[in-house]
């Protein structure tokens, strides 16, 4: 008769058997360790007279800067400006990427013709398009939205195509035999089957877009999270700079968590598990 040995952590902390509680506890522990390392780094800066000026990057000054940034509306204005560019660019990427992915997944000829040019475009750094975007678009907002869209479209397109490639061809035959039209085939067969892949592609695209957004806002614009960091650097407000960096991290983490929830909610892979 075999016996199952419980993990040491589960014996010491029985309440950690709950997955939700365990994730929460481990998350708090991980953040606490990161905070301790951050504080230790600040103490090391303080020991050296040449770097003592940069101790305002530490957690104490950073957290004390938040009330000021909230009261004067700096965080709100920056988040609204960046959110507009991010949302618009990601919407364009989704609107273009999903149809392209469906074409790639359903048409072998289109996939063979488009694979090389799409792979070539995908490997070009989105920021490399910046000089061209500035020339083509009259406003910086439009240029930034273009950069976000060109960065985000490829994960969505290729993830959608990969999802369609995994669908059993028999599904389409059965649907046609039952009299399904093209719209039914799309809405009742393809989209539910590739929901996991599409949402995963959107999650990847969101991460890429969020990374591209900040450096794109370092030039030309006078609003947004990237501009707020640049302005804090130029005015030597280092505590404000690190506070805005934390805001970027928190918002990015929140958006990624929303994508994870949607993947679990709308994917039949997870519902059937």
C-alpha cells in the first residue's frame, strides 16, 4: 500500500491547501522580498557619498511621493493619456490581427504567401518605425497608436492561426452537413474553438504594447506615463520617477491579470478541465 507524503509547507501551514490562499500568501511573500532587496539597495547607495543623492529612489521617498502625485492629478492625467493610446492601438491590432490569423489558418495558399513577409515585419522592432510614423502622421498621438498597433498585431495574428490549425477538420465537415453557413461556421465553430489561443495572443500583445508605449511617449508628447518619467528625470524628482515606474508596473500587472481571468472564463480548454 502506497502512502502519499504531503509537502512540508502544507503540514506547517494547512490553510495553504487552498489554491487561492496559497497564491495570495506566496504573492505577498514575493513582494515583501522584492521590497527588502529594494531597501537594501537604497542603503548601499547611502553608504557611498558619490551616490547618496540617489537614495530618493528608495521605497520610503517613493511611497511618500504618491499623495502629492494623486492630489495634483499627475497619475490620473498620465494614466488617462496612456490608456487612450494603448486602448486605441490594441483595438486596431485586434481588429486586424484576428481576421489575418483566420485567413492564415484557413487558407494554405494565403499562409504560404504571407508567412515570409509577415515574419519579416514581425522581427522589425516597433520603435524602428518611429521616424517613419512621425513623418506619416501629423500628430504624436497617431504615431504612438500606430507603433502600438504594429507591435501588437503579430502575436494576435499568429496565435489565431495556430489555434485554427489545431481544430479537427471533421468539425467543419459536420457543421457543413448540418447546414451551417459561413457566419455560423465562424461564430459557432471557429471562434469558440480558438478562444483560448486568441485571448492568449491578446495577452502577449498587451505585454508587448505596454512595453512599447512608455519609450514611445518619451519623445514628442507632453502627457502620458512615459512623459511623466521623462519630466521627473529632468526635474530631478527621483521619488516621483520611481513612483510612476511603480504605477506602470501595477497597471501592467492588473491588465495581465484581467487577461488571465478572461482566458479561464471564456476558454473551453479551462471549462472542460
